[in-house]
């Protein structure tokens, strides 16, 4: 999800998915508060700026946008509990906000384990959010008139890929590895991402298809800008595949289905912050 979080930050400024009219600030002070959010480089500072906006401008039309930024910032710093809270608050403000749905779908699936007593309840919730987001994404129109058509189409494809990947993560927890592989394959076909290739390889390994795992990882050889965590996870999955292919005993276990690169839950570098909005006065 490394690139995908960056995509979310880059496009969230000005987005309110469930509303037709563009939100507008009511004063210069509100504009300053909004600029503090989108100009913040640190996730904690960004979250605090969101809280300041909501406290000082209770009637702001940017409530859903601000809460989504807070949710994405919590996701960036691997604060699952806050991500859940802010995503749910985002949906309270904008029931069709697929960005919040995707964070919930992926986050819940990644942190659900095989022997959790409420495993089925959590996975059903994750799948509900992922499936609900897909038609909303496909029907979404450009949130800002200044956004290039090609850029928006690319963003929509990335969002769709996140939905398919979340469904794949859920299938991995259920040990439905062939189903997981199909979802990861669809995510890659929609919007390729290095992390998804590694997760697809893990699904193939778990399904005892090491040749396909190796072929999947071979496609990453030509990528020169892979994050180190993705490279490490790819190397681990390649070792697992080689051992499976050779029938070696004691092959190391792939990273948990919900884990990110190198077994980290959602280890990500700092995403590119969203550009400072220039709302109409």
C-alpha cells in the first residue's frame, strides 16, 4: 500500500465524494485552518490541525475531507485505532466516501488473524466496505475541475485496486488462497503495485504453486525504485518459493496474510503531502 497511501494524500484535497456541490470556506480564518492541514508535513501535526478546524469551525463544509485526511494520517503512522475512528467519522459525515471505506476494508483485513474469536465478523465487515466502494469508485466524477482527466482516471484505477487487494487479504485470512490470488491478480491488472506482487506471490506459495510465485516476483526485477521493505518481502517470498519447489523441509513460513512488506503491518515511508488547497474566498 506504499504508493496507494501517497495517492490518497495527493487527491484528497477538495474531495467530498458524496456531495455534488464543492465545499467552500466561510472566512479567511477557515482558509488558514485548511491550509494548516494540507501544509503539514508531519502526520501528528496534520491530525491536530484537523481537530483545530473541527473545533473552531463546527459548521465547516470541509468536515468529511478533514476527517479523511486525519484517517489517512493515522494510517501513515500505523495507528490502527485512530484510523478506524477517523474513517468511521468520515463516513458519518459522507456516507459515500470510498476513501474511508478502503482504509477500513484494508486495515481490518490486515489485522484479523485466523484464531480471532470475532474473525468472521471482522472479515465480513472488511468485505462489506470493499465491495461497497467498488461501484462508488466506478461512478465517481472528478472532485476538482483543475484535475486532469488522465490523473483522475489513474487515481480511480488505484482506488479500485485497493478494493480488490482488501478482498484478497480477507481471502488469505480465510485460507482461500486461490481466491486471494485472483483478487491480487485483478488489483495488479487494474493498477500495478509492488506490494501487491509480493502478496500475490505469498498467495501462490500458500497454495503450493511456487513456480507461479517465482514468475510473479520476476516481474519486479526490472523495477528500480522499489521500497526497501518491498524488496525484503519479495526476497523472503522468493526463498519460500525456491524451498517449496525443491521440496526442502522446514521452509520458512511466509509473512502473515495481513502483513505488509517484510512482515510489517503497514510499514510505509512518508507520503507526499497534498498540495495546499486554494479554496474560493
